[in-house]
C-alpha cells in the first residue's frame, strides 16, 4: 500500500526534485518494492528508514538509474528516469553503502578521475578543490587509497559525491561503519551541501541520524512505505518520544 | 570432530570445485576423448598398406622386379604412363604417392649406379597426423630396396657392393594444395610448417588468456571493491564503459602478445635456420597483405574473446570467482590449437571442420596456414564470420550492461527470497 505524495506546506512553491509514483520492482518473482509513492522537494533532505531488506537500497538503486523499473513512474527534476536516464545521471550523485574507490589510485587521482566526467579546465580545478575541502584529508590525499582507514575512504567518497554539486545526492547508509566523530563530520558536510541547494535522499538504519538530518522521512518496510512526514509530525501523530518508537508503533 | 586441516581443505575444495570450473573441464575431456578416437583412426593407417600409383618406364628385369614388389606391398590405384594423370588418380583416391620407376633404372644399376625412382608425394595436410600415410609409403620403399638388394646378391650379378646396398636413388617431389614442388619431401615441409603451426595458436591462446583474464578480473574487482555502482551512475554511456574496458584490455593484451611474439620469433628463427629449407622458393610464403589478413583475423579473435569474457564478467561476483570464469574461454582457445597442431584443417572430416571453423579462435590459425598456400577465399569467409560473432558478442555484453543482472548477479532470486523471509515486517506478522 503506497502513501500519497506528501508536500511540506512551506515548500509548495518549489519544484519537486523527485516524483515517485507507484514504483514497483521485481527480482524475478520476488516483489521488492510495491507501489512505492513519494515526492521530495528541491533542497529537501528526505530520509528512508527501515530494517534490512525493507527495500531502501532497492529504491535508491532504482532512482540512481542502476536497476530497471518494473512498473510505475519516476521523475528526477522533471526528467523521466527510464527514458532520460543519461540526462538524469548528469544531475545526480549516488553514494552506495560500502562503496569503494579504485585502490591503486591516490586520493587526488580519484577526485581527478571523477571530475573528468563532468567538467574541464578552470571548472575542473574548482570542482577538485571542493572535493579536497570536503574530504579534508590533508597530505594523505596524495597517498594511495588502499592505505586509507575506513573513515578516510568514506570522506573521500562523500567528497566525490558532493564536489560535483549534484542537484540530487542519493546517499545509502551515509555513515555506516563509521565512528561517532567521522559520522558527525560527514553529516555536517551533507547538511551544508543541502543548505547550498542540493536535494538529498538518504537511507539509514540509524533512526537518530535520520531525525537529526531529515526534513521529512518515509518509513519503508517489506517493500512499501508505511508512514511518512516530518519527524516532528510523525512523533506527534504516534505520540512517540523518538522516531524509533514511531517505527515500532507503525509496524506493530 | 574433523581436524582443522581437513576442515580448511573441505572449505577450499568446495569453493574451487564449482560448476563453473568443473563443466568446462568435463566438456574439454569429452572433446579430446572424441578427438582421440579420430586420431586412432589415423594411426590405424599405419598398419594398412599404402595407396600408391606406379609408373614403370623400365622394362628391364630389375625394373619389373621393383614394380611387382611395390605392387605386392601396396594398394595400387594407377599403373599407367602419364605422370599428371597418375598424380590426379592418387590424389582422388587419397593415396600417398605416385612412384615413377625411370626408364634407366635397371641399366643404371648394372652400370654400378643407383637406379632413379621419382616419388611424387601427395601431401594432404601439414599436421603431425597427416604425415602418417607418407610414413607407410616410406616403409614400403625401404622394404623394396631391401628386397632388391637381396635379389641382386642372390643373382650373383657383377655389381659393386655400394650399389647393391643402395640400389635405389629416390628423388623427392611433393604435391600439396595443387602446387608441385620438386626436390622436397613432405617431411621437410612439415618440419618448417610445424613452426608456423605452433606459433599462431600459441599467440591466440596467450592473448586470450592475458586479455580475457584482464577483462573478467576487472569486472570482478569492480564488483568486489564496490566501484561499479559509482561508475554506472556517472554521466557516461554504458556502451562507453564496455568499449573502454574492452579497448584497455585489448591494448594491454596486444602489448603482451607482441612481447611474447618477439621472444617466440627468436626461438623459431633459430629452428628455421637449422632446418635450412626456404619454402619461399616454392611459393609457400606470406606477403605483406597475408600478414595484414592474419593480423586482422587475430585482432577479431581477440575482440570476440574480450566480448565473451565481458559477458562472463557480468555474471561474476568477485575477484576470486572471476579468475575461474576465464577457464571456459581458455578451453575454447585450446581446442583449435591442439586440433590444428595435429591435423590440417583441410584433412578433417566435415563435421569436425564445421566444429573447428565455428570456434572463432581457429580463424587466425586457419588463416596463417591457408595463406601460405594462397587460399584467400577461406580466410576472407573466416574474417567475415569473426566480424559477425565479435559484433554479436559485444552487442550482448552492452545489452547485459543495462540489465539488473550486472549488479544483482546470478544469486539475485536466492538473495531476494532470503530478504523477503527475514524482513522485520514478515517476522512481526508471524508473531
């Protein structure tokens, strides 16, 4: 059962960055997403929360043009996800959970490699500089990626995802496996990007993280959205102290 | 309780012994088993008398003795007087040689000179097994020579011992693929050709192993290091990713092949000098255009290999799995290598010809051998076939690159079922 598109009243004047209408995704006979419907406004931070296997990553992978759509419509900034996939890829940035970088490259070489797909000349220099600022790896940016700690590698990948100033950043389990300090730093970077106009769609197991970062959230379970709204609205509606309690209440 | 060692051994064996590794080896064994049967047929020829044509121009007693002795030890398919007709008859009957006992054969011997016998070898192919029929004819000639020596001794004729011991002076001529080459035996041609027969197949196999492995392992490591998903969401066409990977591997594969060829070239040149026969003087050589055609054929075989490996790479899960994935492709390259090393493509039975021709890796090998004898048509057909299969393979690879299977792999339904079973929602509903 899909939730109807929800729009925050104070953002009605903005164009929808993401419009997902009755998205269904099958893996063979297995129905991974069932009539998923939601929309995200431009500049909004929208979170998908749910347990393992609920369909969060499948939703993000479909929106990132990685998986085929079984049925339903998806538009990213007005562009049809299926028919205009090449155009969609120009305005999105996807950061998979446990993403890796080419280990034989140095950090700076990796940023260069990615920037080459988007711009050249002075603009490329500016893009890489943004990447260097976000990664904040100091001199280690000149070292091979296989010598990086998990936190350093994740910062490099977040830098890669945000330096291109995508219209939409799709971030899967943004801080998974990171310590508190690294996680906090990365959340700060993403929130800054959102303030500068990037729409963010993220997924997380971490309900606290979602509550801290998201303007609105959708609770997804067993392939469909079971509730959605702003964290405050959901807490009030379900008379819960936090989103974790909301979640337990909703799936009960 | 199992010991730690056996526990680890069991785990390793289980990981390595998968259908992907086992099936190609079983297929390979079956193919070679059936080839063994075919070779067995060829070796049976050794125990049968050779098929010969005989022209006896000498009516002396000695000439007639040799004629009758040859006839007794072989299956004669021609005994007229015309050499060209004889060659044709023996060729038509898949015979080994036409033997001409020259008109002065007997008189030469009585004058203490070896009698001249002209042999026109009908060479059917340049493979190792193709020399079997000439080997049996050789054996018969040796027997005839012995019989003649014995008869001369028995006759107490006034002939010196050197002539009695070596009464026959055989001049060797070889007829191969329509060319008549005077003064050279099939064995000498085979010795030189075997160099060519080995070097091209080896290059094909090496290039396939090097370049193919690179493509598959590149896919395996992209999946294992989780870099593929990022790459696929960048503003770059899927076809560009496929062609980029193929071209990268092709360039490195060709560099490896070039290095390998230089080494092999030195090795082969040392062998060629020692054989001291220049086949070019008989018109058996490659010109620049021939080399270009072989190069094109080799390049297309490489493209096919890369396309096939890319498809396998799409199904691979990780780096380790990727390494076993190249096995089927390597096997496919080894089949023509072994088959064409032992037999000439032209002497294979029709079904085997179709089978070997259908493997694109056979084409450069067939091309090299055919162009040596000026047979361009089969090479052009082969190249056209290679273009088609290479394009189809690459098209399939690009198509699969746009499919879920690239990311979800072969285990997708099992994973999906597992995910379905353990979702929180399902668990709660069960409660």
